[in-house]
């Protein structure tokens, strides 16, 4: 236990990571979706699965919904279901990417009738947020063009501002809008919100309740993501993270799997910028589990974030600043790397046990037989997937 100070343990104890409901549905590539036995058949079962992750880790008290994937008749009922299982409903994600009308855009579309439909969808999401008790409306737009000359880039940016302004005006006092950027896909030539600068420019024009969402998988290879984290925190505009990891494009793999060091560097800047356990910065996962089991996939993910947070908290800030100030490059790097290379797993296991949690949540969940139980119970019906 001596590895961490009381203050560091208090930080770790407060950590909260929001799970995406869609991580529990079947997902895949455009080549094949492999179905997993026991996959949830509706939003109620997705929330039950998310609650299991929280039960084993105490790290995931909220679940994000995606509308219309998680559309239900009664959001009051969904909310009490979640609360009964010890979790709360979190961010509401809008979806304007699976409707024929949006082929050439939604909030940016040339046709006012299509824009109206897309804006109304967001207003409906805000109504849902009132019922679910959610604070954040997360907007990711699949809008853009494939060929130079296809679209009026400037006009689309202006229409985006107009549409977002109408959505923003409907937010309640305690609600926020977070605008997610992504550099390409599904559009391959231009994307209307491709980078943090565009997202920042759009949300800054709206007001204080609009922030940027940074999805770690949405950058060109080689991008220094922690620098963006630093800058957005510095500007007071980092509203949320979508954590995942990638080798090639928007792979949506388990956070910390592809590049644990990058996750460490990101969390270090979060801590440095006052973003850790700061209610203004939501830590969310945005992942898919195409070939691995979903509940343990999510348990592994939140543990990865916890482990890298623990390591980043171990950076000796005073020694680092002293080395930076004196221009001691190698010493500064040593201090930084010492923390990264510290194996925090035994200390975290011991600490978990001291709080009545399983020392090894992955092993405890596997031993519980829960996956076999849900595989048996959840036969029949249509399994929910990414998009259902
Ligand atoms: C887009 C994205 C966005 C969507 C989610 C399913 O690539 O990251 O956050 O809502 O995937
Ligand atoms: Mn995302
Ligand atoms: Mn994505």
C-alpha cells in the first residue's frame, strides 16, 4: 500500500468512467458481425451488463445511451431500472448517420427540411435527457463529402453554426452540448467537424454550455493527442473523452490496448490540467468488442484507465519541474518514465480488496459464471447490435 499516498488513493477512489451501451451489443466490420451468445436484446439488458462492470470494479457508475439505438417507451422506467442496479444514465448520443435523408448531410444539409429533421432529432434527445437525468448531449456528425467540388465547404460550416445554435438554445441550465470531431469516415474527402480546432470554433461561438469531445481514435496517425488535451483543458473547453485505442483508423479497440504509453501521457496531461475527477470533464469509453466477450472487455477497459491513472499520479511533479527548469532533459524524461514503468497492479489489487472489491475483477467475473447464465437466459428475440 505504500506505493500510493492517501491523497492519490482518494483520487483513484473518485474515478468514474462512463460506459457506452453499444459496447454490449454485437458489432463488427462491414465484412462480418460475429454474434456472441447472451448479447443483450434491449436497452434494459445492456444496462444490466454495464451494471456488472460497475459491480466488479466500482469504476463505472454511469451508462451512455445512443438514440435511436436505445429508444424505449418509457425513459422513466429505464432510469429506475438503472438506479435499481446501482448505476445512472449518462450522456445521450444523437445519431444522424443511419437515415437515407442524411446521405448528403444532416445539420449542414443544403435542404432546410432535412436540417429541420436533424435539429428536431436533437431536440428530442434533449427531452430524453430531462427524463433520464442526463447532463450531456453528445453530437458526432457523419457529414462531409467524398470528392473535391462536391460540397460548398464554407456554406456547410455556416449552416452547422445555425443548426447548432438552435439546439444549444434548447438546453436546460444544467445541460451541456459536447461536439465530437473526427478527421475522416464515413466521408473521405472532407468532414465538417474534422479536428479539435473546428469543434472549438463551433462550440466557442455557442457559449459556455458547449464543449469539445475528444475521441482518442479520431486523429491522424502520429498526432500528439496529449497536446490537444492540454490545450483544451487550458481553454476550459474539454467537455468529454471517448476513450478507445487504435492501430490503423477508428478501430474502437480496448483503451490502453494498442498504446498504453499514449494513455499514460494523456492522463498525465489530464492531471496536470486539473481534469481528473473534475465534473466538467466526462471520461467515457467508446468501444466495440467484435471478437472478445463484451462485459469482460469493458472490465479490462476501465481497469486499463485506472492503471494508467495510478501510474500518472506517481509522476514526481516536483522532481519533474526541477529537471525541466534546469534544462536536464534526460532527468526529466527519467522521472516521467519511472512512473510509467511502475507496475501498479499488485498495489491496486490490495487496495481493491481493502474496499471489499475483488482483487482481480477479471478473474472474479470469470469465476462467477455470469456469461454462461446470460447465454442461457437470453435466448430468442433479436440480439441488440451496433445500430439496433
Ligand atoms: C463515431 C463515433 C461517435 C459515435 C460512435 C458510435 O466514429 O466515435 O462517437 O457516436 O462512434
Ligand atoms: Mn466516439
Ligand atoms: Mn469513432
